[in-house]
């Protein structure tokens, strides 16, 4: 079975090298619009999410990854026969690595911009991907920060990602989304 990694990043620091490493380890890369463009420009083969799901990005990019084929691939339990049967019946394949960082709301909130612009920088799909991957840490690795790429790649090259590493990544990911959501809640409380 092919190995899949989904990449959707706002902070593109180190992402080309990371994707190149994943490709060299025979991962098929799925990526959202601007991330896919960057990877392709740098000679890295990838599949745009909309091509993978056969559903376009809609509402000016507000909906890209919120799709059962993506979330099914993240949340399916690989050792559960019922999950495997449902996945096969619905054309869902496992996604093994999620590499996502969120829209730059912490930066945007500090700028002198209209409320509508700030609201558009509240990420919805990204936190959902991160939470789904973190919930299913037994099977899925989730990376949310470029500082994680080198150690992760080294461990992957050394035989695979340990359960302990996946747990640590999941914990860090929930901390990341918690910080992000708290920032949004505090901003909205003041704005409204």
C-alpha cells in the first residue's frame, strides 16, 4: 500500500527539503494550493488535494481539506477490520503523515487591519486536520512546526517513527491548536 503524507503550511520554512525527504522515502505527497505550487516549482511531485478528492477548493479557499476522503484517511484505525472495510468501500486510503501549520492569525491580529480580514485569517481546516491526526496518533504522525522536520526525518530514515514520538507530536499539536484557539477567543471577546 502506498504511503501518503498531507502537507498544508502557511509557514513554508524548510518545507521543500522536508517534502523532498519524504518523497525520497517513497511517500506520495498531497498538498493544498500554494503549498503544492511551491513544491512543484521545486521539482517535487505532489498531488493537489482537489485532484485527490475530486472536489475543488471552494468559497475562496475557505474549504479545501474538509472532506471525508481526507478525514477518513486520517482517522481510520488501521487494525480495525470494520474501518478497513468501510475505507475500501468508500475509496479511502490511509494518510500516514500530516504536516500542517496554521494561517498566521497571531501575526494578523496585531496588525491594523479590518475585522473582516482578521476573521478570514482564522484557520478552520488546519486545526481540524491537526486534531484528527493527533487523535489517531497510534497510526498518524502530525507535525506543526518546521523545527520538528529534521528529527522526524532522521527517525523515519532510521526505520520508522516510534509510538513515543507520535505521542509527543500529538501532545505538541494539541498545545499548538489550544494556543491558537485561545488567541482567537481572546481577540473575539475584545472585538465583539
